[in-house]
């Protein structure tokens, strides 16, 4: 019951934080949002080692959901702004595959480490700290994303009074609902 509440807290906080992050991305740009999210998610797993009180863990999970929302939205906006439409489906497939492989390898490595540590309290703490250190190492990759403090707001989130030439319409971003047997073309089919 408590575990389900902790998992649910992350999803709820992510959903609640998205409008705020979207507004900030519109003002400061997707790259800056990606940088903030990328930096802020680094210590999240290590925060589990500070206390095992349910209230603290609920706070950590809520913060985790909100901060991962910043990272994910920033990544998505940079992806849409920088990757030509003709390459999006292929690159998103590669990204999702690599992400799944990383999750699998992380689970296997974590399980192996827990086995070595006889699934002790301290073994869990080591895994949480190693996870934070691994995220810290990803800053090298994040810094390779070309962003500047004066990054223009994302073209996707521009206000309606922006020039039509630079604005991507909401209709282009959200794929239509597809009903079996209709001739509606999905976003993936358009991108391929």
C-alpha cells in the first residue's frame, strides 16, 4: 500500500508540474529547461538514504516526479526543435531502445550488487549513491547540448502573436486520433 502511494506520488507530481515547466520553457527555452532538469535529477536517488520515514520518502518521490517532468519536457522540446522531421522516428526509436537497454542493465547490475551485499540496508544505500554518481557523469553529455543562457524560447511554445513562419501549430504537434479503417495519417507515418 505504501509503495503504491510512493509510485503514485511521482506520477501525480509530474502531471501537476508539467504546466509550470511548459510555461518556463516558453519563457526561457527548452535547452535551459533540459539543463535545469538534468542537474536537479542527479541527487534524487541518494535522497532515499537520508531517512526511511514515509513522509520523507513521499516528499522525495513527489520532488522526483516534478523534476523528471522538467528533464523529459526539456528533452522533448530540444528533440523537436533540433532534429529534422525526417529523422525523428528513427532517432526516437534509437533513443527508446538505448533507454530500455540502460534500464535493463541497471536492474541487472543493481540486483547483482544487492546479492553481493546480501540485500542489506547498506547495500541499498550503495545502489542509491551509485545511481546519483552515474547521473552526475551524464552531465558531460548534457553539456554537449549546445545551449546558451539567452536561449530563445522554444518555437513550439511561442505565443499566438509570434510570426507564423516560426510557429509550429498545435495541430502539427499532436497526432490525430486514429480509428481503425480510416485514412487518417499518424504523426509517425508522416515522420517516416
